[in-house]
C-alpha cells in the first residue's frame, strides 16, 4: 500500500517536473522570438532610413525644370 502511494507521489513529481521544463522551454522560445522580432524591426528601420537618404540624394541630383 505504501509502495503504491510512494509511486503515485513519484509520478506526480515527475509530471510536475516535466510540465515545468516544458513551460521553461516555451518561455525560452518566446524570448527568442521576441528578440528576433525586435532585431527585424531595427533592421527594417535602418533599411527604410537608408532608402529615404538614397531617394533624397537622387532627388537633389535631378535638374530643375523652369516653369
């Protein structure tokens, strides 16, 4: 009887440990995804800024047409 109860508590402890590890893994994946999204946003901002500067340079190089 005591062995069965001991086995039950061991199984519950193992189950809680597995759930804890699973939640930890999900947390790590979510942190990684958040960092990737942040890096993507920063990279996109830099690309937009570079493109705007390029377009401004091209605009300044256009000849003025008198009206």
